């Protein structure tokens, strides 16, 4: 696994299950309605496993992970 | 090859299906994943269920409601029997009230209720998991901590809801009528009382398009708020205690490692899925698993099927605490995702933590039967007799 990872939360897919927040609270924030804050950001090294779990555990497949910093690199939607 | 639709015509409300639920559902998923049952089309595989649940333009919740064998003329349960964009407008006040952060503020009070019910069992030689624990616990949390409905009326509402949803088909319309009349009368009464800021008050002051919502909308919202949190959560707690009563290794692991309870809760949710289907109506003709489904046909998204699909959950009937993927659909998927899921998860975790802390040793009382009720909409656990070892052993 790459040491650096980016994560992307698709706000159109998110339905507010908040599993990401439960599985990786340091990575994913939720708003007052329970929807994950959408966007693209870096995952701290110590949170990589938790972020993987969150991406894998999202029932809407709204979380994608990508390693490295090349913006052209495709996110892997699960 | 022409598929041989072996499960077409199956009666999902019959006693055979209740008695043999796992075997029959497993075979439907495998051999006839889109089956034309007596309650409508049954969609059972994970990918199909998830795709249909997200395609609300094709699979409408408003057109024909979500309940199979829906009593004629029954006003819609809200917000579940609407489609976007009205759906999101009606969901927002509920989402806010039932968000992760809002539910976290209830945790201590939920724990106090659970602890009281769990410690009351200490010293007894056994209990019945539903009547002695999960049903009063879930009822008190829903009525006392969330809705603001009178706790002394919980068991009345639990009974009438059971009759309306799972009772003999011929009596359901009458039970619904009585249930809705009770809810309407309670809303009228509360409209003349000072605000308490509970969920009933939120619904009483509900707005639609910036205007005070019609009474039927408020009552429809209360209808689903009352139904949603009772039978479902009590069944999952009962199912969990049943499983732990049958599997002492797992019970001991959770007693020693309560930090594993949240993962166990997800497996209990996956395997019980008490709202095992919800209905949709097609707004156009579609093809599903090679079968033609015409426009304006009723179909059931089988969340319990999705949760047993071996393509998503290998060895699906095995409870596995170490499953890498637990994106089960017990709370549905798409814009209708269960709005009470966060409360349910907290209740389930605390209910198990407190039961195991107070009563770490128990097993199934095999002298008395475990009973269930299954309809084409819900799978409910009725009785789970547990026995406790003698005190001090």
C-alpha cells in the first residue's frame, strides 16, 4: 500500500448511513443531517486502514480511495 | 437457456415460508432471483436490490406504496411512501432529530433504561428475550426518549401495529384504522398542550413548501415514526440474544471483549433484517435478471435476500465477526435509507452491552419453542426463551 492516499466522498451517492464516520471518525465528518462531508482530501498515514474499512463498508459505494498524488489517477470506486 | 422460474407463485405469507425461511430464501436467490410471488415480484440479489433501491424514477414508492397487500385507501405512511423531491423535504426534520450527533446525546438515557431492564433479570432462572427485555426496552426508548408518547400505551401500540402489519390479512385494515385514529387523537391533544420539543412536537410544527403541513401529512409522519422503531429493533435484539444463547463461544467473547459488540451488531442486523422487504411500483417496463417486468407492477426489494447473497457475503448464513465487508442492506439503500438507523445501532449496542454485563451466562431454553411470524413484508421474532444458570455458578 502506498504511504499516501487520497479519499473522495461522492455527495450525490451519500445517503447518510454514516458508516464512514463510525469506522474512521478521524477521517470522515458528517453534517447535521448525517451526510458525509463531500470532497477530496488526504488520509493521514495512521488512518489508512480505517479509511479502507470505511470505503469497503459504505453501502452506497460513495467513497473512493486513490494512492499517490497524480490527480489524473482514477479513484477506485468500490 | 430458458430459465425455469421454479419459485414463481410462492406464498411469502404462508406458514411454510415462515418455518423454512432460510432454505427457501436461499433457493430463491440461487435459482429464481427475480420471482413472481403471490405478493408481487421479489428481487433478491444484492446488486439488483441496491440498483432498484437507488433508481427511484423507475421504482416508485409513491405510486403504489411500499406494503404488499396494502389495505385499500390507507393514507400513505410518510415519508416512506413518497418519492424525491418531496421525500427529502419530509425526511430532513427526521434526519436532524435522528442524526449520529443527536442520538449520541440520548446514549446515557438509553443505557439507564437498558440497565434497569437487564438488572431486573438478575437472580431469575430465565427470561423470555422479547417480552422481558427487548420489547419493553425498545418501546420505552421510542416513546419516552424520542417521540414523547405516553409509555403506558406502548404495549397497546405494539399490539395494534402487530395486528395491522402481521395479523390475519382480513383484520389488517381495521387495525390500521384504529391505529391511525389513535395517532390522530394524540396529535390533536398535543396541539393544545405546551411544547415539549420531542419528535411529536417536531411533527406538529412540520412545514411543507414553507407552509404548515396538512394534518394527514403530520399523522402520516407519526405513523411511520411509531411503526419504524418498534417491531424491527426488538426483533434484532431478540435474534442477537437467541444467537448468543446458541453460541456460548461468541457470548463469552463478547462478555470479555465488549469492544467487539459493534461488529457483532452489524452481523446481527445482516442476518435478521426484520424489515426483510419493502415494495416499489414500476413506472415503466424493465428487464431484471432476464425477466420482463411490465409498467405499474408491484415488486418487493428483498433486503434479507441481498444480505444472504453469496456473491456479496461468502458463506452467507454463517455469523462471522471478522467479515471484511459489512455493507449489508438491513437499513435499505438509496434515498429511502432507514432514517432511524443511527438510533437503532446505538440501541442494539447498548442493549447487548447491558444484557451481557448483567447476565453473562445464559442459553436457549430448549424445553420451550422459539417462534417467529413471517409475512411478505416483515420477519418478526415472537418468543425466545432463555435460561440462566443457578446464581453463584
